[in-house]
C-alpha cells in the first residue's frame, strides 16, 4: 500500500486511542467491522469516502482530521488540522486535497 494509507492508519489509530476506545468500540460507533478498521489502521487497505466520513463522525472530528499530520493530545478534538502531504508527489497531494474537499461536502450534505 502507498505510504499515505499507512499515515492515515496511524492517524486513525491515534485518534481512537486518544478517545480511549478499542477497535471494537470505534467500529461499532462507525457501523464498520473491527476487521476492516484493523486493516485501515495497519495501512493495508484504503477506505471509501463513506467509511472515512463515518469514522470522522464517530470520533467527533472534522473529516480532514483523518488526513492531518499530528496526533491530538488526549481528550482534545482537532477542528482545523493542516494536511500532511510529506512524501507525496504533487499529483498525489492534489488527490488528497480533493478527497478532503469531498469529505467536507459529504458531511455538509
């Protein structure tokens, strides 16, 4: 898998752990399977925009927070993170930004 998905997985795991939740708890809240969540956290699978939106909503963060570069402090939400595009080509960075915009639109809609 692309390094982006590994970073996304680490970010997802950090946000979950900041809440003190198990994979099972987050999976239940996001209406996903724990196995799928594990794959996402390990960076071995990519999630759909819909699954990422469900995870962001369950975690109580803006969808862009899943793409941010730094983990939140325990108990603190992330409202306006900056995207971490380190190691991505210009084209890949553009796709990540498009994905963030799509997540924002889905959330608003």
